[in-house]
């Protein structure tokens, strides 16, 4: 399934570590109000029934805003809830196997840190790539940093959209302007914010500025 580059502009990834006094659903609603262009639900602790119930509710919410809804890692659950897409890492199920399970009508995102991984993912049926960490990040403390030169090389090596992830916030996002990425994937800069809606509005405008001159054909 072809992935619209515009959906990569501000790609939000959930993290329960930042819930605080709000529910995750309230946070996601605020992010959608702020203009996020894609939502990935990432859950590491919930049991399958709770995860499915949450995914079904978020799928309806995202549909209301016409925003693609992506599930992290759990291919079976993504199929069950009718998610728009599934995202897998290098340590998860192989992209070729995922594509066989989901068919051609569900978006497949794959994490990559090298040109070789990126090209293989594209050949294996990926619709977009998540590349990072482009900055040091508190969300994934074991994540290796990918240089901006490598990010640029990855963007030049594939035809599918590329979204950068890892430690991105409004202070450093424009440092990615010359890399050729199609957008940014953000966790704590959104969900740790006291004003999620306005933070998303700011990040979206910065992402548009970042990609304006570097948008790839």
C-alpha cells in the first residue's frame, strides 16, 4: 500500500510514561486537535484484550480526524482492530513475512538505521521507513544514534517516505532540514507537554518548514 508523504509530517507515537493526570485517550485527542498527521499506538504492558479494546477506540478516533492509525509490533492485533498500518523494528518479524500476513491494503512501516536496512525494507514491501535515533532520546535509552549524513544517504537510496525519530523537539527539528526526510516521529515532545494541542501545532508548522525545500519527488 502506498503511503502518503503528508502523513509523515507529524507522526505521534504514544507512551504511557507521560500520562500524568490525563488518560492516554485524552492526550491522543489533544494531539489530534493539534494536527498530528499519523498516530502509532505503542503498548508494551497491556494484555491482549485491553490492548485490542484500546486500539479499537483509537481507530475510531483517528478515523474521525482522517489520520492513519498504526499499531507498533503486534501484527495480529493490527489485523484484528482494522488498523491502517503496522510498524515493525529490525528485531521484530521480517517485513516480507509481515507483508504476507497483512496483504497489500495495510501500511507497513519498518525501522532502519543503515542504507542496507532501508533498501532491504523497501524491497520487502515497506511503505515507509522510520529512521533514528537522530538525536539522543530518553524514550529509548538503548537506541543507537544515526548520523544526519546517514539519514540523508538513506533518503537518497529509497523512493518510499522516510520519517526521522529520536529526541526530536521544537528546538532541534530544523537541524534536520537538509536531510531529505518527509517528517518527524515524536513521543515525549508531544505527550510530555503540558499543552499538547499547541505543542503539536508548533511542531507541525516547524515540520512543514523543515520539509518545504527538501521534499523529495
